[in-house]
C-alpha cells in the first residue's frame, strides 16, 4: 500500500511530459556525452534527489526531512545528508540562507534567565551556512544534540542580526529622540551609558553599546532598541523586529 502511495506522489510531481523530459535530460547529460559510467552511485543518488527536491519546490510541496523520509523510504539522517551533498553538487539558484534564517526568528524562544535565544532551523544547509558565518566573525553557538536546534547567547545573536546590514553612523532624528527620551526614564547607569553609545557613538561604539544592552538591559528596553537598530532597513531590521516580539513574549 505504501509503495502505491509513493508512486502516486511521484506521478503527481512529474505529471507533465515536459517535466519527465527535463528530468531525463539532466540524467542523460551525465551519461551520453562520452562519460558513460563515470558518475558514482552517491553522485547519481544526489542528482535524483535534487530532481525530486526541485519538483517539490516548484509545486510548493512539503520537503521536510520527515516527509521525504516517508516518501523515499530512507532515514531522516540520510535525507539531511543528501540535502547537503546535493547543495554542494547542484546548488539551488534561489537559495538565500540569510533570509531563511531571519524567517526562522519569528518562532524563536528567549530564555531570559540564561539570556539565550533558541530557534528551530529545519534546513540543514541554512544551519551549515549560519555556523560558518558565526565562525568567520569569531562568534559561537551552543551546539545541541538536536540537529535542528540552534541556540546561542543573546549578545551573540543580537550582533549576528545587526551584522546582516551596514551599521549607520548617524541615527535618524526620530530614533535618536526616542532613545534620548527612554534614557531619561532609566535608573541604571550601565543601561544609560550603553544607550548613549547607540546615540552618539561611531559604528564600533554603537556595536559595543548594543552588545552591552543585550547583556544587561531589561526586556522592555532591549525590545525598543531592537526595533530601532542602528542599521539599514533590510534583513537586520526585519530580524530585529522579529526578535523584539520574541523577547516581549
């Protein structure tokens, strides 16, 4: 019964003749250009997996590890390994790990006792690129046995989000005014000093102030700062807005 259901899924993915022809052409290219038999078994499986995954993407069909495991009759760990190998050999043209990472922040969790951010990242290739990015910048995450769980200190996470855009030398006037108004309400000198770095500091000082606030600021203050990161209005601000909502709970 399961085999019949899986064949039905295959036929639904490749229902049109041109879809089947395109898939065959990709396979034929690896065999019929004076290169017959040179492709290894693992590379051939990666090609077939890529063809299947691209069809899932085009038809907006689920392609999470569990679903593919059930459909293809292999373990979830093997699905993840195939996703890594296929991306190395046949990288997806529209793959944008930064946008995928930012989208995951919406469902993050914040441990305000340990000041840790935790989020589920199902795409193994996004996780690989993210960890490489952290390593390049000298940051770190706290490795978990759950291969889909990403966890790191809030100080690192905030700096990571801010790095996705260019830090601005000058804050917009309305943001500067909002920060100065907030600073007048604060009782903590440490919070005041950190917020002042955001208002008056250069790029490096702004980042130092941001790291300090991530370490000591109240959730309310930190959420306000995250919604007004001293960066461009691209991915970093999108990440800041999502993280602010997470911190507010």
